[in-house]
C-alpha cells in the first residue's frame, strides 16, 4: 500500500476557514467595483482579462512569492518551496511542487496538478507553511483596506452578501479573524495512512 500524508483540519477550523474564504472572495469582487477605483489595482495586482467561459486572473509578485486570485479560488506560490491552491467553496489547501504560474489561467482545470494527500511528510509541512503565509497575506490585505478606505467601505462591500461570516458592526475584525486562522494553521497536525509494522 502506498503511503500518503495530509493536513488534518479540526471541524471548527475548517468551518471558520470555509466561511471566511467564501466571504473574502465576495469582498475581492466588491473591491474591484469600489467607486474610488479597483482596489486590487491599488494593491498592485495585475489583471488578465478572462477568455471565453473563463474567469479573470489577478496576480501579484512579492519577492519570491506569487499570489493569484480568481473568482473560484486563490493561489500562493514560493520559489524553492512550491505552491498551494484553495478553491472558494472547499477551502482546503492543495499542493504542487510548481511555485509559479507562468501563463494566463482562467479555469481550474488549467492549474498544475494539485493534491491534498502527498507522498512525503516534508511536502505536507511545506503545504502547511504556505497555508499560513496565505492566511497572513489575506489578513494583511484586509488591514490595508481598512486603513486606506475605512470601515464604511468594508461595511458597504459586505452588506449585500447573503452568507456573511462577519457581522457588519465588526468588519474591523476580519483582519484578526484571518490572523487567528493563520496562527492556528501552524499547528495543524499531519496525518498518514502508514501503519507501524511489528
């Protein structure tokens, strides 16, 4: 039997992550439509328009990292480590040894092969580290939005969302909600199907 390793998500962590990511993807969409201009542009993300039946792609490069946003998910890759993808609705990190997306990608099936169950514990440890980085990046983005555009804009952006995880009178806590998850992600246990033999 092949041996696999994967990250274990406790139920509360998984529920928080799933709800917060779905909300965040909505907020990115609203930030694109901000009356003061597309906030993703202001945060130095480059835009590649969607092809037919695809989704627009926003990319930001930071030193040795790449962050990519679509309406259906988010990517973070780091040189010499690899990359992770999280789908908007599943909210589970999937890993690939590929650190950078080099061409326009507008549909999930065009991503490099990504997996949750991996052949080595080291690879899962790398995936866990990238997950913590991604959640911290989301916290930093929300902190920037709040500082640059204010509480009122975040409330305006969140109000129409029917599945809001954060209360309108607590929008300033979105950053902290991401930071708490980022800290918890460092301690996610690694599970395996390997059995000790006598």
